[in-house]
C-alpha cells in the first residue's frame, strides 16, 4: 500500500472516530434522560398524581379495542419466533455481529425486565382473571421496544432507498406504541408501567449500541 493511500485511510478513520464519539455522547445523554424518567416513575408511581394519570389514561382508552391485537406482537413466543428467523437470516448472510446485537438486546433485555419486576413487585391492576406476575415495568412495552428497535437498526444499515429509510422508523414507532398501549387497553398494565418499560428499554438499548460501537472501532483498528 502506498504512503498516500495509507495516510488517506488514517484520516478517514480519525474522522469516523470523531463522528462516532459525537454520536455516542448524544446516545449517552439520551440514555441518561431515559434512566432519569424510569427512576422518577419508579419513585412516584404510587403518588396521587400518577395514580390519577393512570386512571385517566385507562378510562380514555376504554373505547380503543382495535388496539388489543397489537398485544400478540409483544408476546414472548412471538418475539422469540421473529427474532429467531431474523438471527438465522443474518447468520446465513454472514452478519454474526448484527445477529449477536439482536440476541443480546432481547435476551439480556428480558433478564433486566424480569429483575426489575421482582425488585419493585408492583401488583397489576385489579381485574378478573388478572395475570399473577408483577406489573412494573411492562414486559410487553420494554421487550416490544427492544426487539422492534434492534431489528429496525440492523435493517436501517442495509437500506439505501429514501422511502424505506423513512418507512421503517415510522412502522417501528407504530408497532412499539401499539404494543405498549394495548396492555393498558387490556387492563394488564398501568400507563406508568408502559412508560417505564419504554424508558428502561431505551436506556438499555442505547448503552448496548454504545458498547457495540467501541467493539466495531476496535475491529477496524486491528
């Protein structure tokens, strides 16, 4: 390799590292904001104001029965099936890093959610036939966010069409919102559970993205 070509590659690497560092600072700030929201919800979900908020939103969504179907997209069996298919496709296409990203986002994210539920031990809303597991944070909201977002991120790196680069985030946002809100409509969760699930999922995923960005940079340096 000629010196000029080597110098150009080094310059491009330094520039890419600068952009990556700037992006990671933004991600870290967003992760801290999401963590702060989660902590506030965890500390005050029993307060009169947040209980009133939960009641208001639950009553307001009573007529939104059409959203109930979104709940199936957040079931553990559905998530496992979809993620398994995507991971196998990525491995066939020799993209083990992206496959590992999805596996860690969903697998570790599930463990985090179960740990948080046991820690806070918040009972679910009182209703006939209610589930026996704890309520805070919502597993459907957190896991729905994690699997849809992680798959969406992997897809976005492969898309070049301007239409699809706009359509994928929009579709992901609708799915994430629908899965979370459906749990309120069904009476399985309070609104604060759903917000906490989204906040926890956001913080966890952004931290994972930051860790993977450093791993990728290390591979480029070697």
